[in-house]
């Protein structure tokens, strides 16, 4: 497993990092275990000061940190800056609220009925192994760092192989913020070393964000070791458009929902399900919007279509489109051909996709949208639910109550009305079915890797035997 920075705009290798040695892995794990014992005994105030300092550094050096994001995975620079700011928001959120989230909870009903003094307290599990993806190199780590460090856990992180400088920068961020050595540790492990970490009894739990196959493999291995896991995997979010939607506004959101982060987002809008009476108008305007994208250097403000994260990712997406067409779909290229240099894919809308076409069930990660025409809202819900994924989704309508009613019928972890699936520190994030299990962010995110221990004080005489 090679860890290297390859600029997807030029396809030139910028830097390479050697794999961690076995000795380095063992040293990191030993340190994380020792640090966790002391870290768990620190006050929330002291832990919060360090996590809050990390957020402050991100804000003060946001352009410097954003540079690594654009360099390594190619996202538009303005989106890189926004990701750094969002990551800081998440760290601050848990620094501000973790103590309240994890406060002991008296069990009032049991105390009243049985005359007990019972409560649930929250204790850290220990060392958490985080396996994270390339598409949001800081945000994905912040979703782990904020809650887990504030809960008193320590973290060993295995980041994606194409974003090693982002991984190192996030590690260095906590060093600069004053975190003790071993609180957050980045490693560049081989696959065999990663498997051994999952097996090691000193690892208390594993969280993974990534693809379905890697998630299943890690979860199976963790399960064999009876370890708690959370998985945030792929998605094929439905974007449902009803006949009473404001089409112009909806198309603007459709473009953002499909093309945010270059379309490389688990919760990007991917399946556009439009009621027949407005389908022609939506498709025409959506095609016009997609055609306006301009490919180029992601560091330039004029660029609106960035390269994909790697040439292999671009080639894989093109192959998916070709296979969809071979199986009966129609491809509508949007706009001019993108630059021939770099990992670019031309924005494309796929129509006429039957259920027999493999594309019907696939996740398209990049600037390719799937368009479906349906008779009415009932058919829209049926199609939206006919998916192996269940991460996010959205409904667009002029009637908010109607939108909420339909949103409740879509089988996913998250639904939005009149907005594509979105994220912020305060909202729980996660899915069902093959999109994974568990939640990150909000108060729910800090509950995943704590021991909810019952403590009960009883003051009654023992029964006579």
C-alpha cells in the first residue's frame, strides 16, 4: 500500500511516504494505550482547551491547510477552505458540548419505583482505530477527533493512501495544539499491519468511512474480535422533484447537490427522480446548468469543474458510463469536453436506465447524474427505496408538510426537504442498509464509543434465606 501525493490536475507525483515499520506501529499503539489512561483522567476543561486550540489553528492557517486538500485530491480551493472551516466548527462543537452530552444521567423512574439511586455514566472505551477516506481529508478526521478525544479516548488513524500530506498535517495539528503524544496518531500502515491492529486486543473499537467492500472486510474482522464498529459507506441519494416544486430553484440545488466536492461525496445527489409533468423542464434546465461547468486548475477561482481525485477514479467512472450505455442507457454529455490533461470526466446525465441495467443499483462517484422519470409521488418513493443504499436523500416541493410526509417514507438515515443532503456539527450523520450503521456528529456521535455504565446505590436489608 503506497502512500503518495499525485496531483490529479497534472497526474504528477509530488511526494511519497514510506510505510510505517512494524516497530513504529507497535510504538504508536503502546503510546496510545499509555496516553489514554492519563487522558481519560483529565478534566473536560483541559481536554476542551486542546481541542479548541486545534480548531483555532485550523482557522488561522486555513489556506495553508486547504492547499493540501486541493493538491492531493483536486477539490476546488474555495471548497477546501470551506472544509477546513467546517472541521474547525466540529472540533469547537465537541469542545463546547461534550461535558453536557456525557454528564451522568439519573434513572428517575427506577429511583422512584424501587427506591434506588441509579444512574448511567459514560466512560471512554480506550484506543479507537479510525480508517478514513480521501474525499474529505480533514472533515472525516474531525468527525472522529472531536467526539473521541473529548470522550477520553485516544485515536490511531489510517488515512487514505492518496492524501498522506493531509494525514500528516492533521497529526501535526494536534501536536501544535498541545495534545499529549499518542492522543491522535497517524500511521501509514500496510494492509497486513492494519489487519493486525484490528486484531490487537489493545484496540477497543474501529470506525471506518469508505467503500462497501472495505467496510465489510473491516467490520467482519472486528466482529471476529468482538469489537464495536461504526461504518459510513457509500450512498446513492435520491433527489425527488414533485410537480409543485420551484423548478429554477430546484435545478440550482440539483447542480450543487450533484457537483459539490466534484461530485465525489457519499451524500451527493445521484438519482434524480422527477414527476413526469415537470420532467422535461427539469431535464432541459439541469442539462444547461451542468453544461456551464468549466474544467481547469482547481486552485483558480474561474474553475467550476475540478479533476477527480485520481486518474484511476476517473477511468473507473468513464467505464461505468460506458457499461451503462451498453446496457441500454442514454448518455447526455454536458458542455464542452474538459481538459485532456488530468483526471477529468465530462459532466454527463444518464437517462433511460432500466432496473435490469447494472447502473440502476450502482453508486456513481463523480460528475455523472442518473435521471428517472416517474408518474407520481408514490412511484417516486417506490423508486427511491429500490436501492441497496440508504444514506441520505431529498424531496423538493412547494408544500413543506407534503415534503416532510414523503421524506418519512424514504428508507435512509437522513432526509432533507428542499435541500440536498447536508452536514454540520449539530446534525447526526449516518445511514442504513449497505450505507453502514452508527452515527457521527451531534450528541449521537459521542455516544458510539463510550461505555454506558450503570451505577446503582442500594440501601435495603438483605432478604432472609
